């Protein structure tokens, strides 16, 4: 492989996560703008076909290997079905039924934290320092976007951090407490 191709692949690999986030985040905007004019699953099917064509072309251009056997292809198909049919289908359906796109985005943006908690409860997995930083960064981004809307009238977003003391809050189950500590880095 030539040095030019290696440099090009390195630049693409560095830019790919940012490009992915940009495209992925436009889904809620597209849903809000498109769903008043088309049925949610038709809209999602059209979106899926467009994305499949674009990603197939990108895969061919980058010479990324295709699944080598039926098992790998099956796993890819299940992931695609769950992501597009389950996750996005549910989001588009909820927005079509009147849920604000911002609220849908807020709910699904909490998915990584919920996944980390459930992974600890069900699989005993722990979140390392780098993963905790990513979860915290994502949660901070959500808080910045929706913090003002969640605040009570007359209270600034900075003042919303003054929540009642732990003593006045109901006690969670021991399993949830243990999982929360695992995500937060405690024992």
C-alpha cells in the first residue's frame, strides 16, 4: 500500500466518527420535517434504501471486506433490523403520533447510560474510565441542549442542579444501586 493511500485511509478513519455523528443526528430533524407528509415506515424505508446505496458505494470505494459467511451476514442483518426497524421505527412512530422530536431525542440519548447499567446488571460488565468520560460527555451534551426546557419557570439551568438531598429521595433497589456505582466508577 502506498504512503498516499495510507495517509488517505488515516484521514478518513479520523473523520469517519464525526461524519457518522453528523449524519445520525440529522435523523430527528428529518423525521420532524418529513413525517407530516409521509407514513413513518414508508419514510424509514426510503431512508434505509438511500443509506444502503450510499454505504454500499462507500464500502466498495474503501475496499472494506464484506461479511465472509452466512453467520456474519446474519449478524449484520439482525443489527440493521434492530437499529432501523426497532430503534428508528419506534422513534419515527412516536414522532408521527405526536411526540416532540426533541423529547424523542432526549429519551434515546439516554440509551448509552441505560445500556451501561443493564450491561452491568445482566453481564457483570464494568465501565472503564474512558467509557465513563464518554458517557459523562454525552450526558453533558444532552443537559446543555434540553436543560433550559427542563427547568421550572423562573429558574435558570444552573439552578436546576440544586436537587433535594439524597435523604429525601426514595431508595433504589440494591441491583440498580450497584449498577449505578459500576457506571460511575465506584465499587
